[in-house]
C-alpha cells in the first residue's frame, strides 16, 4: 500500500468560513480540513489500530483533565479555525479553561476560532510524514504550546514546543511528559503499543 498525501481540492478563497462550515455539515460522513489558502483537504479514515491507539491517548488525557479540571479535551473530529485561517482537526487536543471560556457559545458551536494549547497527531498508514511535519509547524506558529507527533510507523516521536524547539525521540518505548503545559501528565507509549 502506498502512503500518500490527502486529496486536496484546490479551492483557493472560494468558500467563506461560514460556507466551509456548512459544506462540512452537509457532508458529515466525510472528514475535511482546510489549509491557510482555502484549499479543502479530504481526510481518509484511520485503520482500526490507529483509531484504537488514538482512543487510548485521548482516554489518558481525559482522565488527567478530570483530576485537575484545568481545560477542555477534544477528539479527532473537532475542527478549529487557526489564526492563519486554516481549519485543522488534531487527533487529540486540549485548551486551557481561561482561553476556552473567552469564546462565545456561537463560536463553540462551529469551528472555534482558537488554536489548542496542546495537540497530538498520530501517524497512520495513509499519512505522509512530510505533510504531518508541516502541520506540526503550523500548529506551533499559530499558538500551540506543546505538540506531539507519534510516528508509530518509523518508531519516532516528534515533540514541538512554543519556543520553536523540536525534540525527536528514536523510540516509542518512552514516557512523554506534558511539561509545563499539562502539569503532571505523562503518557507511557510503550504500554499503549502492543
């Protein structure tokens, strides 16, 4: 099976933010993102292993958040409008309460105009690494404070921070730290990879 980039519909600036939201609602059985140029990206469903792995990561994040109550957790089907105009849906994300509570109820009902404080992307067999690395940089440039790209295919983890530093771990047998963004959050990847 070839790994390829997602299908991109070269739309340019033909759809407003509201038009794109309505387009996604009318095609709610499909997953879309939109880049900063207005191009629509059709996302393929993940395989079962990746979906299960994603659920486990989100579950660990949910339990941590329930204990501390410092923010809101979002799943992979949640779209966010980033400051550069892109609409992205990370595999898992978290936003600090103070920032989330500044949004209106109407903004929260659509693709909220906010970049998550923390995101996780998990590489599946249909994902091209170059495309995911570009998305990670985009998240950081738009306000994400900590981002993890878990590349289970190549056995690496890419850790991006708001200071633009990047750490690459050449193993999945690691325990990741939420650092100062998610205090006391640790993810033992080795226990999730079976």
